[in-house]
C-alpha cells in the first residue's frame, strides 16, 4: 500500500477560534476514508486545507506526494473536489459545465471524456438540461462527474449526499465504491452514520480534534464494548427510565420509537431486561441483540463517560 | 494555458448570452445612451441666448450682428448699450453669450486698423460655451479675410473671454467623452460583479481547485468582456458618426488599439474591486465609488486644465482622462498614436498595474 494523504498536526485557526486542532492521519491509495463529525466539527475546513483552498495555520500535509503549501498547483492537478455547497454553474446546461471543466483541466480528448462521464454517471438524458433545474441527486452526480473528469488520484467529497433522497444516496455510494475498486482514493465527509459503514476507515471529528480513527468494526469493538440490545414495542419513555436504573446497563439511547440498551460485558441478558420491564408493568417488550452502529460509536466518543472509560 | 483560457472565455460568453439582463446591459443600454446623450448635447448647441452690446450702432456692426445670428446657433435675446447690464444677464443665466462691439468699430474697420469684438462666454455649461465660442470664432474666422478685401487692411479679431472652462469647441467634442464614460460604466460594473458573483454562488471555489493559474482566470474574465467592449465601441462610434456627424480623422486601428488598452484598464479595475468585496452588493457599491470620481475627473465635463493644479495632477491616475484625450485627439484632430505618448503610457501602466494587482489578489479572495 502507498500513502496518498499524509497529515501531521494540521491546525487552522480563525482568529482565536481553533477550527481544526492538530489533526494527524494518513490515507492509503484506493481507500474510502470517511470523515465524520457534527456540524462545525471542522470537516470542511480540513478538506479545504487539503485541496489548497485554505492555508493551514500550522502543520504539514502531503497530498498525492506534494506539499500543500509549496506545491499547491501540483496537488490541484491530482485531486478532484466536490464542495459541500453545490458549486457548478446553475445557469449553464449540464454538458457546458462538463466541457468547461474539461477545458479548465486541459484534459486529453475532452469530447470523448465528457461523453464517458455522462455515461458513467447516468447523465446522458440530462445533458442539455439547465443545471439549476436538476433534482438534488442528479446535481450531485454532475458534481462528482466534474470532479472526476481529469481522472484524479484522490477525490474529496464534502457531504456529497446531504439533502439527497435515500435511493439516490445508495446509487451515489455505489459509484464511490466502484471508484475505490478502480484505485481512486476517496476522502468523504458525511454526517449520515449509516453511510459511514461503507468506509474502510473512519476519522471521527469532535470540535476540531480527531477523536478516533479506525475501521468501523474496530471502532465499535473498542469504543462500544459490551453488548447492545434493541428494545421495541413498549412505551419508550417509561422503559427508558426503568432500564437506565438497572445495574450493568451503561447507556440507553432512543432510536425512533425503539431503545438501544448497552450493557457491560457480563451484564444482563435479554431475558433479564424483559423481566425488569414487566416487573415495572411494561409487558410485551420485544428484545433482540444487535450489533452496535456507528451512531453508538459517535455517541460514545462525544460523551466519553458512557464510552469505554465507564466500561 | 491556451485551452483553459479558451474554456473560460467560452463559459463566460455562454453565461452572458444566456443572461438577458446582461445582454441588455451590454448592448442595448450603450446604444440608447449614446443616442440620448448625443441628442442632449446636440440640441443644446442651437439657440444660445445672446446679449449684444452694440456701442458703435453703425452699419458695419449691425451687419455683423445680422449675419452672426443667421445660422440659428445663436439666438439674439437682448440688446443693450450697457456692459454692466450684459454682465448681469450672463450671471443670472438669462444669456450665455455677450457680444460687445466697441464704439469706433466701424471707423477702425474702415481705416484698416485692427478691430476687436469681445465675446464673453458663460463657461458654466461647457457644451453651450463651446458651441457659442465656436460659432463666434467660426464666423469671424471666415469673414475676416473677406473684410480685408473691401477695406484693404481692415481686420476683425475676436477676443474670447471666459470666466472659466476655456475649452472652446463644437458639440462633437463631447462625443469621445461620452464614449469613454459609456465603456467605463459598463465594463467596470460587469467586471466587479464577475468574480463577486462567482464567490457568492460558490463557483469560485470550484475554479480555485483546478490547476489554472490566477493569470489565466483573470485573463479569462478580461478578454470576453473586452470583446463586448469592442462591440459597444463600434456601436457607439457608428451612432456618433451616422447620427451626429462626428468626424473620424485619425486611424480607426489606433482607436481600437487605444480602446483595447483602456478596456483592460477598466476591466481590471472592476476585477480588483471584486477581489476586495465579499458580496455582489459590495462590489457594485465599490464600482460606483470608483466610477464617480473617475467620471468627474475625466475631463468629459470639466476640462482638466480648469482644475486646481493638485487635482490636475491626480487625473494622471485616471484611465478615463487618458482615453478621452486620446480619442479626442485621434478622432477630431488626427493626432498620431505616438504624439500622445504620455497619455498612452499612463493608460498602459495603469492597466498593467491593475491587472497584476487583481492577479495577485485572486487567491486571497476565499479566506
Ligand atoms: N472562513 C471562516 N472564518 C471563520 N470561521 C470559520 C470559517 N470557516 C469555518 N469556520 C468555523 O470553523 C468551524 C468548523 O467549520 P467547518 O469546517 O465548516 O465544519 P464542518 O464542515 O465539520 O461542519 C465552524 O465553527 C465554522 O464556523
Ligand atoms: Mg462542512
């Protein structure tokens, strides 16, 4: 494996405010690297530094083998970027946007490449439509298309599926995975935890700091030890109160109308939880053991008293 | 660089052509403005209210008065013996021109002594001032030699006297000024909005992650609008020549070359303004703040020579001044390109400086 992004102590301050705080990580070629965090955690600021749009206050970052400070232009030639805010020309047709970026990157045989991208991203039928009139999912595909025109080694996608319907999100991730299979490194931010499962490794950003970094599986194992049960079919608020007071229960989180109950290793089993509930007059509860989700990981990281420290 | 630049130009043209408001701003507005301004200037030329002070009351003086007013440029509004009265009429604005025939005019004329008619022109309205001065000067310039034939050595000379604004010329003098200001208004505003709009809509960020050099991007903003500038120049020149008989004595190639430098100067100023503004509104306001002094200190309305020395010095930094002077010299007087080299040099340096400044600020505009 070879490292295509290497970041050491990357820091960006805006006045006194530290948006990105001494972040270090590296990304391997062909990897799908997920960057997770709440709004304002510093995800976009990190990406913008790596793309050479924003100068770091401190730290070093090498992208595609070039220093982002000294060789920003070489970095730019090697990467594709899709910003969080849609940033193509809304007043131009789809094809004009692609043709423009084909020219801007001075790619070889632009006509052919534009056609390829139209086909790859299923944009053929939209090619003469005005970009501003496209639905969200199609727009995002076009954004990805423009970022891929020059066959970059790395693509940075900043919340590429924000505000897109679930079906389009699935399609989009299918594209991302196929890119990765072909050797393109994908650096993607999201706040959808279900999408993060598709990433090979995940960096969790909390208030500008990289709070955790590993594969989804390892994150769950290390940060959410013990077991998880899903409790459904009972009054959520009442049962939450009952279960939180139970010994061996680390955390109870509502997920919709259900509860995720995390117990210590060697703590209560599913029947124990059921018994506790029926003793409190809450019968009919359905309880099954589940795998922890990244959401659980995220909650554990944001509130460490309920994470591994408490276990 | 060539291909990226082509892509930028093509993109800019596509966007502009699709934007109906931009097309109106770039093509219809200038055409209408040159015609409206032109007529405004042209109409004022006629019927300059005049007061005649005929202290001689001779056959000769009356003959000249009659012929002076024959072509309609001047309008005989008052006649008096009293120069004080004439001055009062000038100051109150009831007359814009006073013609004073001194007593002894006919006698001197017949004896062949040099004779003087005094023309006092109200320069506060430069167009009228110019046309009045031109009418009087033109008349005596023509009849002077004829007078000399009748009485062997008789001469009439006009001694024009201006309170201020000594630039005497015809209305055609105004047209190059109007053209210069027209080009200025359109190109500065369009360029100022150019980058500001891209920043506000987010498209600038996408441009900046491409490996395109800042120079390419700035040229990509200048060149297409310079194209529109040339189109506007052609429309304006055509209107000025066809409708207002503006002469084109110099070479048109020199006119277009000068205009090219001028357009780079105004467009790069607009771009610079947009690199220091956060929003389109700020850019618009910034453009306006530049336009106002640029027009006032251009010499279009008030001749630069009539300004205080320090202000006159400041006008050297004004591209509009140089362009208008070059254009006037070229169209009206057929001054060669090179005779006006100080203007040309100042204009070129200004354009170069602003372009370099915009290029160097381009990368900083996102932070
Ligand atoms: N140009 C800027 N000036 C000042 N503060 C900024 C700027 N850009 C981002 N920030 C701040 O930095 C923090 C991180 O922002 P961002 O990286 O966009 O977060 P995320 O993408 O994770 O939602 C936010 O609090 C934001 O307000
Ligand atoms: Mg963000």
